[in-house]
C-alpha cells in the first residue's frame, strides 16, 4: 500500500478494492479499538465539520486518541508559521495526520515533509480522496459490484472535485457515464480526454431525465451560486437540475441516488423516503471507509 | 565579404546560440551563469536570419549535462548548443524540453501551495510540441505556454 492517501489516483485498482473490503469488515463491527495508544492528529486549516467529525469518529472507534485543531484561527499558523514547520512539529507527536487545507497541493507537500502517514481531507478544490472512497463503497454496497455500471452524474461537472475524482476512480471498473449539466458547468476537456484515452463510453446532456431509467447510480452534486456571474443564470439552472420523485417512476429497481451533501435543492425532499434515496446512508459509510484507510496506513490490512 | 564575429571566439567551452534577445538574462539565470568563475561573453540584439534579432552566450571552459542545458528549452526552444575545442565546433546539440521540470516555472494556479509557501515547483511535461503543457505535481493543474512564467533559479 502507498504510505499516504493524497489523491485517489495514488491507489491502484487492487488497493481500492482491498480498502473497500476492509471497510466492509469495519461495518460488520465498528468498535475495534486496535490502535489503543496511537495518536491521530486531525489538523483542519479551514473548518469542515462534516468531514472532521467523520474522521474523528473513525479514529475513536479504532481506539486512537485525537489531537489537533478544527480551524487555523487560534494556532501558530496565523502567526505565520510555515506549513512545513507545522507538519514537522505535528509528525513528532502523532502516528498519523489527517489534514484539510485551503491551498491546492498542500497535502502532497505535507506528505513530503511528514515522517508519518498523511491523509488528505481536502486540499482546496483539488482532491478529497476519502470522499471518493466512500462513494465507491456506497456504489459497491448498493450494487454488489463496481464493474460495468451505468452512472449518471448531474450538476456542477466543471468545478466539482468529487465528480473528477469519482471519474478517475471508476475508470478502473469499465463504467458508462452520462454527464448532465448546463453548458457553463460542462465536464472539462481534460476529463473528456481522460475517458477517451481509457476507452470509457460517455454521453453528455443538458436534460436531467436523460438515461434516468437505465441508470444504476445517479450521482447528484451541488450547483453553487458563486459559479455564475449572472444570478439569473443560477436561478434558472438551480430550478432545472432538481430531481423529484415523479422522475423516478420507471427507473431500475436497484438504482440509488448519491449526493456528497450538503444539498441545496438538487434533490427534492419528496425523494428522501424513496427506496432509491441513499445519500444519508452514504455519509455513514464514510466512517467505515475512513477506519479502513487509517488502519491500512498504520499497517493493519487484515482483521 | 569578411565575416566578423560580434562576440569574440572562445578556445574551449560552450556556445549557446540563437537565444531570443529578451531571454538572454533568463538563460543566464536558469543556468546560474552569474555565479560561476568562468569567463563569459554575451551579445544581445545581433542580426539573425532565423529570429530577426538574437542573443548569444559563450562560456569558456564549461560544459553542461544535457539535463541541465535542457532546462533552457522552455525560454529558448530554438537555441543551438555548440561545444568548442580549440576554436572548433566539435559537437552540436539540440534542446529537448525535459520530462520533469523543477524550479524555473511558476504554477499558474493562484491557490497552489507553491505560490504561497517556500516550496520548489515540480512539473511533469505533458506536451512539449508545439505548445508546452506542464502538470503541477502539487495542485495537479496544468500550466500552458500562454501562462508560462519563469521564476528565478536561485535557491
Ligand atoms: Zn500547482
């Protein structure tokens, strides 16, 4: 296994599958204090309550102690300490570092100066590999396989890092994609090239109903207001890309809807009670996958 | 007609010819020529059929590894490298953009860690012809020819 988890493409197909297998073991029995006496540093240079709580829950369920900060506001960082110095200090105290930082590439750099494993909990809009791992786990769990699935991805395909990482990760498993977005938020050329190079079929549409009845997974993302220069464009897009129950009457039985949360109104609340809604369970899966990632990086790959 | 050298010949060493005039000081910087004891002569705005105006740098008693000299390919892709022994050209080299580039280039992503902390940039060359495209090792964004900014080589 790699020493750190910085980008999802650091992990091979086999390493992804091994991690998901381990996550499944943790889901069967989440209380596994196998790292009593270990210290995990959770250092968040920008706040992200959802991600931090998931990591800290995972660390606690593994029996490890957690140190760190949830916001750089009161730390030596605001006094101008370099990231290198902070990481050098923290890696003297902890056995593993979970880091979130607003600058892109900060996690890669941290892994190069740290003497202990580093997990990237988000570096700007670049990578958030543990989110991708939990998305994969959710797909595997609901579909029983990762291979040959039809996946619709909807919303902000231009800036959405979860979308880009999911595309990279799923490329190991011969998926076929339908990308649904307004023109302004279309999947960037580099990712379309990536798919072509990997011989992965995809089509693009502006219509939310496109391929809904054939999809195994519908992956919804948040469309953020700040992506639009004209607020009227945002309103138009926001209202068009909202999934509701009436659209799901003829979809496949196994179809599940995922969303990295928080949502705005991409999914109508009338979908929440549908058997196709999976986004709340998806978040819970994050704890098991993060337990698996932490374990593997601390050298325990089998239970 | 007598051909006269505007920049005097050297006995032994390396001649970097056909450098764009406005890139001569960058080449000096990238190769760290301002920090070596060797005799160096250079010319700027010399006539050139190829470039209109060109620059030339002659360094006595100094030879470069390909990996080092290729670092100037980003600013002087048409440069010709002549190795001189006893006033004769004994070897001509052409430049290739290296597969990886450390330092020299600034990442165009304003929120890349390399633009905020003392981290040396590192790129993988995705394309070198006709337009350079470099992938940042840190932020994973692409810096292309139109946004290529050279940074000083001093560590
Ligand atoms: Zn960068």
